[in-house]
């Protein structure tokens, strides 16, 4: 089993997530790493160990990247339930497709690419149920006026709804650039495009977002 504690921005509690390992990538090998410590291992070492049948190594991959993957999915779908489902799907797909990871990009970049594709496919199937962002960890709401809190929350929901209306590439570029602060080259690697295309998509995304919010 893959087990981990999902730490999500704005949640007062943590959710325990379990993902059942699919058939081991290396058929016929039985994990022998019950006492192994993979915590300090590099990403490529974890991938190699996972391919050799050491499921505990992939558990570490999940622990290492679950927060970033969850937050990326959340930015696309706008609610915790769907984001949790998508994040689990991302890691299941990653585990099954480990042999396709060639190390030409960072493991985090590869996981982001899967997360973007999974999230965009989900959004193409149904309208996301957006939730307001909870800023409790960033602001002292005890001294904030109720009407100001309401206006800020409603505006956050408007922004997310507007982002969901952007074209696919613009939406993904905006989320990766603004919310995850990734450089243009990393975004290009994730989306399979050029740096020039990323810059153009970001420019058009900002312009379209401004129009949608007016």
C-alpha cells in the first residue's frame, strides 16, 4: 500500500490516503526492502528501486511529491475531493508508467506532466465544483471584518472560475507559472512545447483573465 498524509493549504485537518499498488513493474520480483531506508535516496535511485520491485521506495516518491501534485490538481478543479481523487490517480499512473521515465527531465517535472494531463481530462468531462480558498494560515481573520472576509472569498472564487474558462494550454501555463512559480523552461518541458509558446500562452492567459474578471 502507498500511505501518506496529505497536507493541503486551507484544511484544518489532514486526510489519510491509501493507494493500492498495481501489479509490480518488475514481474516475478518480490520486495525485499522491509528494513531499507529510502528517505534520503535520490529520485532516480527511488525509480530504479521501484522498478526492481521495492514498493517502499515508491512510497517515498509519494511522500516527497504528494503536496505539490495535490496543490496542482486543486488549482485545476477547485475543490478538495476531486483534487484528492486526481492526485491518487496521478501516482497510480506514475507507478504503472515508471518504465517510461527516462530521466531526461526531473521526476517532479514528469509527475507534473501527468498531473496536468489528468486534470485537464477531468475538466473536459465535467464542470469543476470550486470552493473558496481558505486563507486562515496567512491572515488573522479574528480582526478582519465579516463583510471584508465575504468579499475576499467571493473574489477568490471568481478568479478560479475565470481560470477554468481559459483555453487548456493557457490555463495550464497560468497555473504553473503563477501558483507554482515554475520557470518557463520547466513549464515548456511539462507541456511539451517551446519556451516561446509558454511565454505567449502566459501573456494571452493574463489578458483573457483580465477580460473575464471585468
